[in-house]
C-alpha cells in the first residue's frame, strides 16, 4: 500500500525536471585571465534535478549519487556543512542578493558528469539550480549571463574557488552541435557550428593529478601581469609578438615564455573559428597540437602522462590532441576520425597501462544543450 501511495503521489503531484551540462573547451587555455578568448561547448554529460516548491521556507535536498540528504534555510547563517550542498545554497543566496525570489523547495538530483576529469560538474550543478530557481520563482526574469555570473559568484563566495566565468557560461549557453567563442574581456560571444561528420570528440583521462608544492596557476598569472605591465597594457589581450620581442631583454626568460604562449593562443582560437566556418577540421587539429606544445614547453602546465597521451595520438594519426584544463593531470581532448577511433583507444589504453600501471578512462562526448527545463 505504501508503494502504491508513493507512486500515485509522484504521478499526480510531480516536480519539474531541469538539467544542465558539463563542458569541454576545444581551445583557448589560460587566456581567460589575460582578457582573451575561450572556445567551450556544453556536452552530453549533465546534472539533472527534479524540483518542487514545498512552502516551508527551507530547502530539502537529496543527492542520489552519494546517497546523502541535506536541508538548510535561506539566510546567510544557514550555510550547510556539506560541500556539495554549498553549491546549491550559494546559488540561492546569490539570487537573493540580486533581489531575486527564492522560496523553499525539495529537490533530488543525480549526474553523469565524470568527477575529476575537468568537465566542470560543479558548474553544471550550479547552472541546473540557477535555471530552476529562475524558472520556478522568478518568471525567467534573470538573463542567461546573470545565471552564469550567479554560478561564478557561488564558487567565489561559498566554495572558495576564484574561477573565471567560462565553465558556468558554457553550462548555461551551450547549444547542440555548436561551440561558443567567448570574449573574456567584453563577455561578447558568438556561436560556431562544429559539424563532426566522420569525426568524434574523445576525452582520454589520465586519472592522475599531480600535487604541487607552490601555486603554479598564480605564478603563471603573475608572469603574464608583469609582462603586460612592462608593455603598459591592462592584459596581454592587446599584446603582439613584436611587442614581446621588443622587451625581451627587460623581462625574465620564464616570463617571456609564458607571455609568448598566451599571445599565440589568442590567435589560435581565432584560427580555429575561421577553420570551423570553412569546415576545415584538419586546421582545427593542427592548432590543437600547437596548443599542447605551447602548454607543455612554454607554459609548462602539462605533465609526463599527458605528453605521453599526446604522443600516442600523433602516432595513431589522430587529427588533433591537447591537454584540456588547468594542467598537471586530467584529460586530453582529441579530434579523431571515426575509422581510427577504436584503434586509437585500444592503443592508448594498452600503452598507458604498460607505462603507468593503469588504464586511462575514455569519454566520447557530443556537443549538446546547456541549462534547460526537461519537458515531458
């Protein structure tokens, strides 16, 4: 009888289903804090939640994947201890800070965004609930860019991560079969179709993450800021190779290498946009390899395992391959002809296992919709 009542209740008083995606970044790494361009897209790995107002003035959550329950009020002092719940609490608080309406609700959620693979599962979680709160309580009055900023502010203010806006932007704005060129200075953006006829996008996850003693990301950012200051610029966005060569003797060799990568990466993003417009995936692949080389040798954020996976891709004739994300572990993203796909994956698994004692994980990804309401 209990099961029958529960089933009937769910049928007659259902919640509303929402979803938001993880993301890839095809090219444009470490360019966001330099005022440059990034080129992300949403993928077919998502967080999905069923949400229903409860009239109680508090939020009651159940995370299906970790089998954990949490509830909290909507005031600042009500912050939950569980880290996963703080992402949702932060989204609620950021809406309230902006004058938005948030009422109590019940929600259960789950996801298939691989954790630790650099696919931004946290941004997917934030964007899913930001979209739901906007739709359920605010008549969708907050524009999409504000939803992305709400997710970013949640990371900054409630999760201790001073991230850029790319992850949340891609999770909110993603469209099927399209990538988005985002200008990180102006926040202007443009969609570019990526027609993968005969090709696949494949992530190969090294399953390693090197713990570093110093703060490598901050050090690289400081290098870029020193060079920009020497050039009299706010960021390296407006710098050229000629500008850099002019001051080469006035800066350290390390700072020169860091800036040289960033200036080149800015142009590679634009080259890839042009190539996609022409359907030229070979040029896209060449630029991906160039980015990996720069990240490995100039920006020095790769690692032995990722360089090894990149070398395997070259040996197998993969069209394009590069490290994706901040570095020192994680994934390579690979543009692979379908007739090479299975052989590449098999070779990567065997050779990587022989050398490092474990197989990499492999994820085929498809460019998909960002945050949305899942209508029956």
